[in-house]
C-alpha cells in the first residue's frame, strides 16, 4: 500500500500542475463532472483516484457513478436507461464499438479542438483512433491500452513445482497438470461470459495465428468460423476447463486474481488490469508474481482501450468536459494512471522508465505491435465487432465452456449467432 500511496501523491502533484496550465480561467469553482464507470476493484479504484484528485485540484467536483461488473456490460445497461430518461452523465467510460454506437446516435460531444491542441493524431495509434473517432471527428479520449493475451503466475508455486515460463501450448498444459497433480488449482478463473471470452481470445490467437484471428473474430468469415482450426480452438477451451476449480461459476475476475496472490492457484489468463490487483496487494513483479504473454502470442497484442466519451450536454463541450479530456491524454496523467492501473499509456511518445518490468514489457510490445500491424482489437472486449455480435458469441463460448455443447455443435452455433446478429 505504501507504493500506491506514494504513486498517488506524486500523481496528484504532477496532474495538479498540468491542470493549472490547462484550466480555463473563467471556469466556475465547485462545478462537477458526473462520471459513469465500472472501475470498482481495489486496483481499479486506486487508479481512478488519480483522475479524481487531478480534477479536484482544478476546483471540479467528481460525482461518482460506479456500476460494478468487469467488461462494462452492466454499465452500458445503466447508461441506456439514463440517456432514455434524458439524464446523460457528463462522461462515461466506454470500450470499442460502444463508442461507435453512441456516436452514430449523435449523442457524443466533439473533441476535435482539444485533440488538435494536444496533437492526438500524431501520438495515438490508428488502431485506437478507429474507436476514438467517428467519421473523422474525435469523440472520446483514450485513457490507456490494456491487452488480453497475458498469463499471470504465482512465482512461489512455480518455484515449488520446478516450473519455467511456458513457451508453447504444450508447455502451458504440462505446467498446469503438474499444479493440479500437486493439489493446487491450476487455472484461476471466474465463470462469467466475458472472462470465458477473454481466454478464448488467446486460445484462438495461438491456435490459428493472427491471420486466422482476424478472419474469424474480426472479419467474421464463414470459412474461418467453420474451419478445423475453430474446432481445435473449442477443443482447447475444453482442455482448459479441466484445470478450473469447481467453484468458479459467477466468480469476479479480481477474486480469481486473489487466488494467485494467495498461493492457491498457479495461473490466471486475464488482461493486464490484473496487475493492479497484485500491486494493490503489495506484490512485486518478478518476485511475487510473473507476467508473460500467452505462450505462442508474443509478437501480437490483443488490445482494448478504456476511453471516456463526453456526452453532448446540449451545446459546446463544457469547460469541465474539456478539462477532463485534456487531463486524460496528458503525458503526466498517462504515466501516473497507468503505473497504478496495470495498463500502458495510449500515447506512443511516453518515457516509461518509471514503470515496473511488466509495464515496460507491455509498453514495448504495444509500440512494436502498432508499428507492425499486429495491434488487433480484442473480440472479448468489444474491439472487434459490435455489441450484438459479441454478446451472441459470448453465449456460445460460455455454453461450450460449461459443457452444454461439444466442439462441433459450438462451432455451428457460433456461425448461427454471428449470422443472426450481423
């Protein structure tokens, strides 16, 4: 906790200085921003405080509207009800195609002037701009870049079991079998649809490679969806199911992370937001836990990017919204926030020497993937297709993971789900 306290204090000082420069002199003191988000776990809440403290330093109150539930599905349901009632929040945390959907409804404020001042076009990769912009106009401010193809490992269990970092699918399975034989939970997992899909992300990528991932989960090509490769993906998901404990159903992701932290489980396959939980538990990368790309996917990054969309309040972007957007994309905030959150900056011009080993690796992976066209939107986290398609695919993947379908049936059902909801 001392690490977080220090980080937050330093972050607040940096961001307050930045805010003082950016703040419009005629902004009314005591004004508020109402922010709808789903950052409710310990590590996430700690990271969010960086932004709250920045705005408070500008005289802007933070009206918190948290909606628990990783992935944001519940938050989007609440948002829909708020907008329908004519009471949209000031700003909303969003992912991928959810931003596009709201922009299509002309519900989001135009951030072009702020983006131009901050040179966003030059420092934010095109893969992220696909979701930050709509018809060439900036409508969201990217907070970070998360990636989903990570494995988090208990360092003490790896040492106890004599395990090295797995380099292949077969290595991964062999390591988990050794943990299971020793009486440990081999794979910490929460039985929620988005978590099942998060594992599916990595399994699809390692099984078929980036070309298959694009064809099947981004382009939704029938040939890929019904291929032998897709059947192998489902077969491998069934294999992983055999390493999950009996009480996984309904478990939140951070509770699965806690199983690794508490030496009860060997691995967790989860996005890099999990690192925030390890840090929040005073654990050190490379000593208490180990991070590595899902074996066989080291050159690719499956990403999602938390962004804040500013809802149109009936006119120009408000001074409060402008201050929030400027703070979010500033280098100072990007460093301070992402050090705590477990993610990496959305900008490619940041010095991350202050980051821990996992963070430095993640940032280099991100920049290299962006430069080599290997930065691909995560299907599981709404950066491959619209919500209706994603959610329909969720249902099939979860049904298969829970034994309701065999692999052949799951493949057929997946194609049907895609065709109905495209």
